[in-house]
């Protein structure tokens, strides 16, 4: 279609990637954004990628976090980090609240949310990345066909829930961004100051 310009994205898990992993976070004031998150997101966007958060938030289905509060949290995340969009899955197959109890197609490692984001933003998946701290993040990325980066922050130092090999490893989001910048430079696609 004429006029449509496809852009690659860096998909980001939330907890353990942009914010401290603290288990279920149920109050906006408990959201602890890493001090480097904003700078990293700016760098991702400067390199020409969209920054899109894809997060499993089963706390909603468990009845611990009203969806309204989660939306406030997402707004704060957007404001404080500069990400382009935040997508979340509130479901869980064993959710306490019946309305959220389903085997959905959006809970990672399923790729429903990524597909929705790709359609909403005309994302070029072939040049995109997924950065996460858990096996389910990496599997989702692989199913989607994007390059995957497993971080050591968050749950990243713990044993993976299942065996899967990411394309890259990085200590945290800062190192992951450096890695992506390096790949771009290698291909002669960007010249950083
Ligand atoms: Mg995580
Ligand atoms: Zn879902």
C-alpha cells in the first residue's frame, strides 16, 4: 500500500527490563523504573526503532490489580520512559476472576499482542528485536521471528523455566541497546557520534 512506511521495533518486556522485578505490582507507586530506562528508550528511538512494551499482567486476572490501575501504571510507564506503546495480557488459565480465566492468545509466549502491535504501528518484524528476562519472552520472540536478547536483570540470572537459546545475552537494557547499535554499525546502517 502506498504511503505506509514499515518500521522495525524493539519489543520490551516490562518487569526486569524497564522496571525492577518485584513479583506482582499492584500499586502505581510501587513501579520502580530503572534509572537508565528513559535514556535507553530514547536511544532505541534515535536508532529508528519503535519501543513497544509487551507484558503479561496476570495480577489483573488474579483479582489483585484492577485493570483501571494497570492502565494508570502504563500511562506512567509511557510518560517516564518514552516508550511508544504498552500492550498487556490480563489473562491467566487459572485466573481467580472468571472474566480473565482463559487460555488466551496474548499471554507470552503466545504472540497475539505482538501481532496487534505490528498491525497498529506497521512494524517491520524482520528487523525487530525482543528483549526480556524470561524464557517465555525469548520463545515469543522466536515464534515471531525476531532477534531475541535475554537479559541478566530481573529473573535473568535464574534458571530458565524451559530450555531455549536466545540470539544474544546482555547484562541489562543498557548493554542490549549497545549490542543493537553495534549490529547496526556493523551493517553500515547507522553512524553514531
Ligand atoms: Mg520480566
Ligand atoms: Zn491474554
